C-alpha cells in the first residue's frame, strides 16, 4: 500500500510517482544546496545497489527512483528512502565522484549571439563586463532535460537573475548558449526559446552516433571561454568529435 504523504512544506519530501516511481524532493525551487542534495542522494542510491531499483535520475532539486513494485513494495522503498535521508545533511554532502570539468570556446555577442547586450543591460552591466563575468563563471550541470543531452547550468551570479523574454526567439542553433534566471542552457539542437542568446559554441551535447550519446552528466562543470568568430569557424571546420574545441579534465576535489 502506498505510504501516507508527508506535509507539503516538509523537506526532504518523498512522494509516489505513478505505479513504479518515487520522487525525493529537497526544495520547491533550485538552489545550490538543493541541487547538491539531489545529486549526492542519487549518487548514494546508485552506490547502494538496491535490488528492484531499475533506474535513477535527477532534476534541479529532486531525485527520481524507478523500481519494480513486485520486487520491492511501495511501503518498503519509501521506508528505505526515508531511512537513507535521515543519515546525513544532504545539502552539505560532497558531490559524486567521476565528474568532469569542460572548458568550452565561446563567441560572446556579435551576430552569432545577438542578445548579449540586451542580457547585459538587464543585469545592469556593460557588454564587456558581462562577458568578463560570464567567462569567469564555473557552472554545474544542474540537470539534463527538455531535449536529449541538453544541460541546465548554474547557478550564475545574482546579477544574472534576469527574466525570460516576453516573446519567443524563433530559433537558435545547436551550440547556442542562452541565459535567464541565473542559469545557462546549452542547446543540443536548433529550437525556439524564451531565453537570451548570449554565446555561441561548436559543442555538441547530443551525439547519437556514439554509444555514449550524452556528452555531459549531472554534476559535471563547465566554463565558457571567449574566442573570436574566426576562431570558432576554424573549430567548426575541424569538429569531427563534436567537442567544439573544448578541453575536459576529471574533477578530483
């Protein structure tokens, strides 16, 4: 029998999702601590290796567990999840191991990313100051969503807590770096968006031709270093691996 729901204002919150899912939420909004908690908790679940758990994933502030209810009943998995939650302060827990830091060459502004100046003005900055701050930002892959392999990245500084556009940008290309609500999104394919297009890369987040089709994982980190348009064109001409000139290193701390 499904467990009784907890009070809606009590976090962490364990809830049923359909017949074979559980959602563990650490907050009702994304913050660095709530995202850290979701990633760390999911890592602990993966490490526990419970029989009957089919898959796990994370969103901005929650961890999702899909399980076989014939192997592990709802009441039992709810009890296990609550017991695991009680073992530590997940918002202060270390992030999972195996994460990577990507440094991605990026053209800020120009006709390739024409909404940089608008985003800078909304943040109360000059375009050059915005580029300096954005390029210095080391952001976490908070979650993968909306499109295959597509990361939501953050948090950026509070000055970049700017609203979405009032009207949709009809189309941005693959590799577009867009900005709103103190986050980046790096687009995995051409799409309309209500976020401001501030940078352009040649990085391919989704590579269906490879066995590991998603280039990024939640918890990875990224930095977007400024380059010129001619440098990006040169990268595009030699981008068979889809990395767009990015470098990658393992995060060890």
